[in-house]
């Protein structure tokens, strides 16, 4: 992954043939032209969990058209950090009852969530040249 700074408050990552651009909100001095890095972090939790729900359903030929997921975050009032992420998978009435618990279990396999439970060590260095 290569990270660059294209101007303003934007930060760009090039990875595996994709360019991911972030920006800060206008209240934080950015243009608000792209999600912030933290927005992408939260979206990665939701989309990763969604992938596992989708894969579970696809393996069983269960339509996903009427399945919806929402994420709500609870912030700590003192340090302003998110201390809880509540994910709700809303299943349609037609979803087979026998698969509800298994669908939740599949969603729990989200790789992003698992990395938060066992975070990698992050080593930061700087150098010239």
C-alpha cells in the first residue's frame, strides 16, 4: 500500500489496483469530498459483516434483496471514542426461521471484527530518502 497527499486535507491510498481517497469534513478543514479515514473504518466493519451475511444467504439460495443492516455507534462521553458498535441485521418475514441464529453466527466471522479482538501490532517509523 502506498499513501500520498494529493492536496488539502485529502489522503490517498493506492492498494491492489484501487485508489482510495479520504478527506476531512468541512468543519475539520477539508472539502468533505470523500469519507474520512474513520468513516471508512466504520464502513469496513459494516461491509465485512454484510459480506458474511450475503455469503451465508447465497450458499443457501436465500434472496438478500430485503435484508438490511444498520450500524449504530455508542461514544464514550469522556474520551469521545466509540465504545460500542451495534449491528442489526433486519431479516424479512420470508427468511427461514431455522437459519436466523446461523446467519448471526456467520456474520460474527467478519475478518475486520476478528482483527479488532486480536489487533495487530502497528509499528511506525520515519526516515529520510
